[in-house]
C-alpha cells in the first residue's frame, strides 16, 4: 500500500512538471514608433500568446546633464494586455497606473490591401480619442496582436498611422516560435485608476496650471503641454495637442 502511494505521488509530480514545461507558441514583434515633435528613437516590443501580451516601450533620449554635456539615456515603460479579462494596464505618468477595457475601438475594412514583410495585409480604419487611424493587419499568423492601445482587429497589426501624419508605428522585425520570453503583469502590486478618473485628474491639472499663470505677477509664462496620442480634453483638441505616454513632457512655467 505504501509503495502504491509513493508511486502515485511520483507520477503526479512528474505530470505536474511535464505540464509546467509545455511549450507555448508566441509572437515577438519590434515596431518603430514615429511621433512628430519627438526626436528620440522609440522601439515598441510586443510579446504575445493566446492569453495575454506585454509591450516594452524603449525610448532613447538625449538629456543635457550640464552646460555643454549631453547624455543619451534609455527609459522603458510597459503595456500589459489580458485577452481573457479583456483588459489593459499601463502607466500614463510614472505615478499613475491606468486600467482600461480592450474592446474600445470600432474598425471598418476599406477593401484595400498591401504586403508588409511578405505578409498579405488588409487595410482598416478607425477613430479613437480625437484621431483618425489607418491600419494594416494580417490574418496569416495564428495571433491577434497590435501595438500601443490598439485592439479589435482579427489578426496581427503590422502598421498603423494617423491621417494627420503625426503618429506612425511600423513593424521592424517579427519572430514566431516556442517560449520566446515570459509574459508577466508588471503592475500586479500597483494601485490602478480608470480612464474616467484619469481624465478628471488631467483636466484639474490643466486648469490649475492656467490659473497659476493667470495669477502670476507678470501674467505670462510658458506651459509645455504633455504630448498625447489620444486627446483627452477639449483644450487638447482645440490646440491640437497630442500624446503618447512614451513621450513625457511635464508642466513648466
């Protein structure tokens, strides 16, 4: 009897180890991100499987550390998408972690197509938070994946750009294989807020800065607005302010 129990335990442990070693099919894509007004280099690396994805946004920035001395620094930020929960988590500012739903874009096929990296791609268009976008995606890969906040197309997005020519993301390299990397949620221990709550914080920040400038002795000053890809307030739209959280510019006076 003891021998039977021992054999059973060994079998269960072996099976558990075997299941833990199951190879997962993944897709690894590097995108180049171009943003008008930003001179640094931005690479968006997306690692995807059938359950979730993790994007690493790497930006190289030239910073003047002291007069006459310019240093090149690299900064990373992340976007985590959970396809099971249909949710997305990202950093809007270093102190704010934002949680959004994935299915928040409505796409329309245009009937046009082209090839990218030898993959046949269909063209689709959408409007999202103040901008119109054209995207090309392929259904010849067994995944659904897209950079930044984009989602909702039945395939892998290889290129997307705004019709105002201010934002563009294009695939640089693409690799499909087993266990290309680990996909973990980097925001598990961070407090999150909704998009609606973030908008309220952003609007208050804008109003406070304008009020501070108006009440200054000189009555003048310079405000460097946070560049955004997705426009938040009517002020953003009126002044044609733009953003990607990759490119952070803070209020100054």
